[in-house]
C-alpha cells in the first residue's frame, strides 16, 4: 500500500502567466507523472495504445481523433497521458487500507490524496453504524443492493447517476435496467455541464449535438472559441486549430482569462513546436466579462442586420433564411432594439473590438462557433447558445461544409451516454422502441436531473443512490447540501475505479463496487471483449483495454449491471442479462435496433476508425416542431455584483481532470504549490483594500439572504476582467447555491457566483 502524503500549500509561489502552451515541457511533465505512477514498461504500453484504432480511447476529454492513417503514433496530449497514467497506476487500495483509515478520516483527506492512493481492488461495505469499510463478496454486495432496491416503496425513490467515463454498452444496459425497474431517474454529468447546449440546440436545430467534423474545422474561414480553455481541458483541439490556421483560417478567442493555449501553441510532435516559435492561435482575443457572451452575439447580429440594410442581398443568406428557418422577423425586430451602452457594459469590451470581429465575419465564407462551460453555466446559458445559433443562421452557416455549431464536451463518452439513453427526459419514440425490443412499457414520466436529485435526497423523496463512475459529491454544486443529501440516503453505492470523496460521504449503508478501467483487458465467457464510445463530433469507435486488470476481483461495468439487473428484476421482462455479460456483440445487436443511426453496429464499428453518426442538420433537415431552424428572441438581465462584491467563475487548474487534481500546480497560470487561490484584477484589489498575497475567505451571497463560505484562500493579482474573480473547483463548489441554476436546463451557474472577500484575520473565532 502506498500512502502519498497530503500536499503542503504553505509553499505556494506565483509567477507571471505563460503566453504559450505545450511544447517540450508538456512532454516532460506527462512522462514524469506517468512514470511516478507505474513502471516504464507499463507506461510505454499505455501510451502506445491510447487513441489508436486497435487500442483504447483516452478516458479524458471527448475531442475526436483524426481518421485512420492520419493520426500520430502518439495521438494524445499532456493531460491525456496523465489521465491514462493515473488509471494505469501500480498503486492499490486494498482491504488493509480500509482497516487503517476510518470513513471519518477519509472524509478529511484532500481530493489529491484520495486519488493518489491507487486503484480499488475488491468490493467493500460500510455497514450501518460502522466506522470502517470491510470486504464483502460480489454476490453478497449485489444481493444487499438488490434487496434495498426491491424494498423501496416506489422505483422513483432510487437514483442512478453516471459520468462520461461509462462506455456505450454499459450505458445502454444501465438505462435498460433502470427503466425496466420502473424509473427515469438517470441524472448524469451532462446535467452539470452541457445541458444548456442540448436544450438550446434541440429547440433551435432539432438535435442536441454539434454539427461539425474535424475536416469542417480544418477548412473553416473563421472559428470562434468561446468560453473554453483548450490548452487545459482538451489540448488536442490546439493541433486542430493550428491546422485551421495553416490552411488560411482565422480564430477569435472570447474568454474572461487570457489562456496560454489560445495565445500561442507549440506542437510537441512538430519541429516548429520544439525548437521554433510555434503558432499564434487567436488572431483576436476578446477579454469578456463573465456572462457577457449573449450581449456580444446580439451586437454582432445587429451589425450584420445593419450591413445588410446598407447593401441588400450581399450580407445575409436570404435563400437559406426563407427556405430553412422560421422566426426571423421577430428576432430581427428584437435585435434592432439592442442598446450599445448595455452591450458595452455587459461585455466590458469596446465597440471598436466588436466591430473588428464583425469585419472578420463579413470576410469569412464559413464560420464555426465552439464553446464549453463558459457559456453553459450561467442563468442565461440557454439564451446565449440560442443567440449563437441566430448568429450562424443569418449567413447560412448551418448545414454546409466548414460551418456549424461545435459544443466541446469535456469527458470521454458523455455524448455517447446520452445517445444510449442516459437522460432523465429521453424522447418518447426512444422509450417506445426500447419497450418494443424488450417486451415492457418504459416509464414515460420524466425523472430527476442532478440538481433535482440532490433536492429529492434532502427532503427524503429519494432514498437510494447508485453512482456509476464519476464523483457526484465533488461534481455537484452546494457541496454542504450535496453531502447532507447523500448522508440522508438509506444506501449509497459507487461503481468506481479509484477512491474519491464520494466514497467517504455515505448513506446509512454504503458500497464500493470496483470495476475495470478503460485500459484494462475485459475477458468474459465469450472471450475478450471491446466496447465503444462516441466523441464530441459524433464519431463512434471501438475501445479495447490492453493492460492486465488491477485486481482479479474486478468486474466490468457490463457484468455489474447485468448481475444486479438479474437479482432486482427476477421474473420481470425477459431480458437476456447473462448473455449480454458473456458477449457484448449481443448488446450492440440490440442497440442497433433501438438507437437511431446504429444499424449494422457490429459490422461498422469493426472498421478502422469506426463510423460517424448521421446528423440531419447537415442535410438541412431540422426536427423542430416547425420542421425548420428556429430564430429566437433572447432577453437577459446582466448579473450585477453589489458594491464590494465580485462575480466568481470556477475553473480547472492545468494539472487537473474534472474533480481530481494530479498536482498542486497550474503551470500556465503561474501558480505553483497550491490550489486555494483566488485570481482578482489588481485594480479591484486596490479598491477592496486588499494586497496581492492576502489571505481571505470567499463568501457567496444568494437572493434568499443565505451565505456560503470557503475559507483561507490566497489572493493572486491576475489579469481578470474588472469586477470578476476566478478560483478552482471543486474547492469552490461549496459557494454555488443549489438553487442558482440556468433557466430551462437547470445547470448550476458555476461561472457566475456573487462573492465578497473577507480578510481571514477578521474571521470570527471558532
């Protein structure tokens, strides 16, 4: 057992932010981390197989790989290498570990420490009233869970949460089991990140996915990168943007922080990235205030309408608008009333900056807008993305090559899970096909999303929580409320590869069910198996583990779900769970008959590189009620921080994947040796009477008068927009009120939290 010590944040140091990303340092850091986790041989085996056609898909982000024959032998980024090194670690968490540490002790450990202990090796149970987890056999563990599920007064008292680590086959089986059990309570990580994207795109285009491919991105004249930081969250996107630039395209970056990867990129697999200067990515950088993106796109749309007025028939794509859209007149009337004073206040930009972007748009034949959580995690996240669609519709930049919408997913198969049915509000046609295929009536009543699941656990409407991958406690907002909710459950169970804080926040009884990782070989009765994933651009391909499993006691997620379903459903629907566990081809056969676009699934996915799912938008077919793309009218109220307060956005550090930090550094932002930092504009600090380096508490304020507190953060003077601040999650999730959510999508507003800074010395004594 390897017990890695807690990091010491007293040695925090700060240097100037970097002005470029990747290059040789990224290679060095990736190898250092991987070799710190396991042997050189095991490291080489993982890195040579990651993102290869006969290897396994990176468990990290959902950025697509180039087609077979076009991808590099080292088709991974720094964070992908760290992520797979983290999964392939030789460290093990055994029964001895749980005998040494009580649940209370584990609950006081950091996210970093918990993750560094290694892979889980056998099922564990925390019995009611016990202080320590203890070993339990698989049959007994699943009998215990099945018994608690059957004892519920109604299936809606159970919650089944998933993260994007789940591959297509277990995701399909999980939603099948849950619906055969009788509920649609399938909250997932999409609820907390891109739900606003799905809501906006379904309403306006008829499908909640992006419409572009890598080839579209390469051949685009102008790419907007809005509210995202590719250098940290999906670094391989930088190589795609470099190709865009190489072919003559341009990039506009819109973000509150000047992220290094969007300034300059040094490709680590090219000579120019090692010994040369690299490639300037953003031709123009707009440092926008958090939440100002809707106002920006409304201003751009106003400028396009005015340009069309001056030269009729030369700016807007009138043929497209008339043939393929509805709602234009109401939209245009609304946009013409846009106030430039309101735009400039909301964005923090100058009119000249916006008009320069407008000139770039006019000069571009094709435009793509890419975005991530910087757009989705605001109260007006859905209207913002609808306004992005308006912007693209005006010049026909939907449904043709080199143009379209590109929501960039941040987790490997989060889009595939939704395609497979992991959604609390799946459309009725999907439920009907599922019911016909398996001989039962799927429940039609919508289930609970992630935020509503916390509410249901708090008030006792939900009594049992099952987490399949992920770290629900640390991914959710309002950390104190989320932890109270989980502790209010009769039983909590987590299907996991590694230890995380969710395992230390327990219901009356708790189970840890360890599973195979993406890189582990999966051998069943029918032989060695593979699974499939879907990336951000709707490419579906195989993933095959190559490593010996971390323990002989691990089961695959398919096995765990299939065995649990047999125990729970008994003589229910005649579903061949044992056959599914033995041979995943049989699962794919059923998927091909239930899920649109998956005909001949087994045959097509065996082709190198797999296949791309059809998107009707690319045929200019829009599955909206009107049968056309929809222009929308979007209003919003700008978030105003009271005097002495700031608007906080939560974000990742560079050495972090989702809720788990791999180190205590943020190399590109110049932070080393600590995570409890808050980045604030120097002028704001002076007005608040604070100094660079001051120790403060972060206090969020909510409309009901309640306050939430995160103690002991070091102030760092940083080039943030005036009136705003930034700090890392999950440490600051405690500040996000459970009721502070986006309209329509119910996504937590983690990019717009009103806070004040209190000197730690003024804190009342405990």
